[in-house]
C-alpha cells in the first residue's frame, strides 16, 4: 500500500456576491452565497468560472459551516466542467462571527477544507472525474480562494 501524495492542480478565485439569508431552518442557519464569476489557474487546469453558481451554506450557532458549492468552469480551450464542492469551515466563535459578517479575517485562523467532484463530457478532462481531490480555502469579503490538490 502506498501513502497518498498531494499534487497541486490549480487555484480557484471565485468572485462572490452578498449572501441571501434564508434564516433559521432545521439544522441551522441557511444562507446562499451567489458565485458571480472568477478564474481558475494552475499547472493542470486553467479557465473561467461562469456566473450562476452558488454556495448553499448551513451554519451552526457556533459558526461551524457546512458548504455545498456548485459552479461551472469553462476551460481556456472551451470545455465545460461542472463542479460540486462540499466542505466545512470553522474557527473560534469570535472569528466565525467576523467572517460571516463579511469582515476581513486572517485565513490562518480558519479551517476551510473541501472535497470537489467534477463532471464533464470532454474526453481530455475525464481524469478529473476519476480521482479524488481536496481543497484548502480562504474566504475574503468578495472572493473565495481555494487551492485544489489531486490525491495520488
């Protein structure tokens, strides 16, 4: 058995809009953050994040957040890739309160990890659908940055 090795694939920079607050629902506070567009750049994947995606968040009282993010990437060569990115984000209650309010927070104070799944009809990108990936993220007031790694 071989231990996993992480290989850097790309960095995603998604421009996000103001959260739409749904309010208190079964399981926590629901809000939806629109994805307005953005860019993906790296040694293995380059493209544009198309507008129309979103992040469906369920937030606990202490700020622990479950993330269900969905968006589409158009590669620089024109292929379309759908991404469903599940994740979690947490920090001390004080830091999470500031983060959720839209304040600037030092990313090193926040645990933000994701597990993306990719779908595409493009033959040259099928390798994305046949591997496990992990992401390490940072939330800024108007942009989310996630670095994706392939688990080899």
